[in-house]
């Protein structure tokens, strides 16, 4: 658990810690805002595009060895990022870091599910959920502190000793994963098709945010996404050993649980993006104070996650997930009342239900996903779980950011090409409130799905008695 947990902690801290360093990187590396975005995008594209292929390889070749290889690659790439002489090199090394991170992201939950018995799976995944929340919470505050003391390079170099320790623990403690005795073939064409599909999708959503979702380049990229996705699904339906066995989606509970996770991460991406704008542009808080306030929600989620995992082992995952979603809905509706007169305590009271609800939802839902497939498909299930998170973030950030910007600029009677940061405080408050109302509605849809699945499973248990 410790070795896997350290790898997950490095992965999640690195995701959030880099974002707060972007303004510093623009100045230090003498580059532009448009160029520096690729420090994040290159990493995200690799993680998104390769996750299903890596998950399939995990089922074929053994999850431990691939996780360990990914962790070592992530550690080496972190060292190279810390030594990067220019923004071009940094973007390239971040892509290499993403290649290592995809093994951590895709296979971590599968290894935990394989190692722990069913009676302890929820608690174990709850601990991993707490580590994820801790990583997200540490990123902004730790990043601001490290950059202030020793510069931006240290935020990458700090991964090196952690990676060495985690690799040593995994080699010594984690048992080797079981491998199928059946001769298997790797679906190279299918892996390439889904990789191209996900790259087109991620680029389409990115350009949609910057150029508009009705622009020619955005529509072209999303059109290619649809074409390659249809080709991928047609190929997978014909193969005996595909990258993604479509029969896994015949399990309705499994499929809907993935959809719930995707909806939740659409909202999370928007929340993480919008709140810093509100705190800095409306409240005019300094960066360190913003980092501390942003840590409130993930810290609460991290405290609750192991508890909710244990409760899901005892009472079942659906009721705990549903309570968590209703708390998140409450939190979003409370956040839709944010205004310029808000105090720090007022912010904490509004965001607390969201953080607690996320901690209650994530671990039980992950447990339901991983417990709903046979052991020989744990790798692909873990990959789909990771993909639902990444796709949710890839779609949620541009969609909710575009809604926030549109509402803000419309309220201020400003042209669409005006930067949203130039809007008056009243308009920024209006845009923030509207984005959180939309987020609450998305979470309501996830709650309805959870209640539906809970009813199906309750009926199945009743009929089996």
C-alpha cells in the first residue's frame, strides 16, 4: 500500500503543483501564456491517450512490473524537467513524465484490488482516495512555498527521492501480478485508433476553450474524434482479443458507475479552475492565501475518504455514494451564492459540503467499479476508471470555463474577444454563480443515476434470496 500510495501521491501532487507555477514559468523561461499551457497539455494528452493501451498491457504482462517501470520513468522525467534549459525542453520532458504517469494512473487501482480481499477493498481504495485528495491539497500550497524558497525547478526535483523510495518498496513488498496462461495478442491497431481518438478529443476541447466551440478547427478536431471512435468500436467488436472488450459494458452497473465518475470530474475540473479566479480577481487575495483556501475541500475529502471506504464495505457502495453526491450538490448550490462580501469563514462553510461529499462518493464508486469485473479484466477496468477521470477533466474545464466567461462578459456587456480578467467584479460574481448552478445540475444527474443503480441492485439482491 505504501509503495502504491507514494506513486499516486507523486502523480496527484505533480498535477496540481505545476499549475500554480505557470505564471512563474512564463517569466523565468521568457515565454508566452499560449506556449506555457503546453507544459500542462503535453502531459495531459499523453496520459489521456495511452491509458487504455497501458491497461490492456497490464492484464497481459503483469501489473506490478509495468507500474514499477512507469514509476521509474516518471522519476527520471521529473529529474529532466527540473534540469530543462528552455520551455521547449520542459514541454518534451513533461510528455515523457506523462508516459510514466499513465502507468501509475491506469494500474494503481487494479493492483490494490488484486492484493486486498473483497472485504477490505473499499477501505484500501478509500486510503488511496485520501492520498489523491492529499496530493491535490498539497499541490497549490506546497508549490507556492517551494517556488518562494528555492525556485520552480525544485517542484520537479522533489519527486526524485520519493520515486526512489516508492520503487524500492514496490520491489520488496508488492507481490507479482497474476498473468494469464492463455496466449494473448496485443491489439496494436486498436490501441493506435483509441490513442488518435483521445488526442483529437483533447485537442478539440482545448481549442474549443481558446477559439470557440463553433470555430472551424474545433469542429474539425471533434469531427475526426467521431470518425476514429466509430472505426475503433467497429474494430474492437470484430477482434477476439481487443484493447477494449466491449462486452465489459454489458454490466449496466459498471457502465453507469463510470458515467457517474465522469460527471463528477467534469464538475471538479470546473471548480478547480473557477475558484482561483474568484478568490484572486474578486476578493484580491494573495497567492498563498488562495492556495490555503483551495486546500480546504481536498483536505476534508482526504479525511472522509478512508471512512467512506470502510462504510461502503459494511453498507454497500451505492448509499454512501448517493449521500456524497447530495452533499456535493448542496456545496455547489452554496457556492452559487458567493459574492464580493464573502468572508474566509463563509467560503469554508460553502466549500466544506463539496469536499466532504467528494470524499464520500469517490472511494465507494471506485470500489463498485473495480468489484464489478472479473480479476482477468482488472487492468482494463482500472484503465477505464482513470480514463473517466481524465475525460471528465478534459471536457469539464473548457465547458465550464466557457460558460463562466460567457456569463461574465455578457453581464458586463463586453465583446467575446475581451479577456475575462478585465470584467468588473459584479460580472465575475455573476459568472461564478452561474457556473456553480450548472455544476449542481450536473451532479444532480449523477445522483439520479446512483439512485437508479442502487434500486436495480436492491431488486437483484431481493430476487436472489
